[in-house]
């Protein structure tokens, strides 16, 4: 059956996450309704991963399959005409029939945005943090997250995920050279656990505020207990930025 890939961007502020839910509006649910209208058939889509309520995405990827080939360019225009302005389909293209948005992903990249000064433009997508933390110490701690490790301490307690081993290839804070007070945390890994990025951000900020040392990351990881880590940062600053695949057929 013909398989199609969707590249998706959304403002998660008013959505109850990505994954479809019976009684709440979700991004997946909205796209499936738009696809049903555009294609005149029920279509289920599979995303590269879930994002929680209030979390945004500029690089979400999903796939679906249909009985017959469709005009991708026409479908792109139709979907964006049907969807609310908080969801945009950036691209629609046919891929090989075995493509799977979740299982074929090699890595995922998230960005968490904070502001250390009062702002108006972009405020809904940054978490205002005062006092200003020590980003040098936070980067020392972030470096200790790199590699393949058990991240149970940064996974929600209620999560049913048994495999909590992840490989982080990038984790760092970047101070904007153009806008004073804008600071982004970049993190990339082969996979992420439920609530993992927000728990890491909250923990690093506690370290940046002197509540613990950079070296404490080692003890937190070794504990394999969510209670050992810090609080979860608010959803508003988090965005799924990129999902990477092998080039062939994607």
C-alpha cells in the first residue's frame, strides 16, 4: 500500500499532547480528521513519538498508508486549509512502503527555551527563569549525560516503559548572541523517556542555582529513581525540533 510521510509543525499550547485521546483535542486527532475529509476515507497516522500537553514541535514526523496513490501537493494544500492555524503540515511525500515514522528514526532532537530577562515577543514559548543560573556549571553537568546510560531517574514514575536505556549524543546550553537573556538547551538522543527532557532541564536549573553540584548528575543517574532528580520544567519551553532517519527512502 502507498505510504506517505508528513512533516508537521504545531503550537502545543491548546492541545492535550500529540497522541489521540477520546475526550480531549490532540494534534494527531486533528490531523486524522483533516485527512478523512481530504481523502474521503478514514486514515490512521503514526508519529515519531508523543509530545505532552503544551509541548510544541517544529519537526514532528508521521506516516500513513492508503489504498491508492494520492496527489501529495494537492493533499498538502488541502490539509493546511482544513487544519487550525496552530497546526501546519510542512511537507507531504510518498516514501517506501516499509517506512515507519517511529521505528525507523535514528535520533530525535529537542530544544528547551528559557529567558533570563523580561520579554514580550516569544514569551509564550520561553520559560522565564530568575535569578540567572550559572550556565557554565550547567554545561558541565549536561556533559555528564552524554553516552549510553540508564535514565530511570529522569522518567515519570507512572511510565510503563521497561527499557530505560538511552544514548544521548548532544546536551548543551546555548546563550543567544543576538538576544540578551535568551538561552536554549539542545538535547539529542536515539530515544527519550516519558517526561525525560523536562526533568533534565529542571534538574540542570537546580544545579545552575547552586542547589547541587555538576557532579551530582552521576549520583542521580546511579539512583535510577525519579525522586533523586529535580523538578520537571514547564511544557511551554519545550519543542521537538528534528527527527533524523537514514536518507534512503525517507
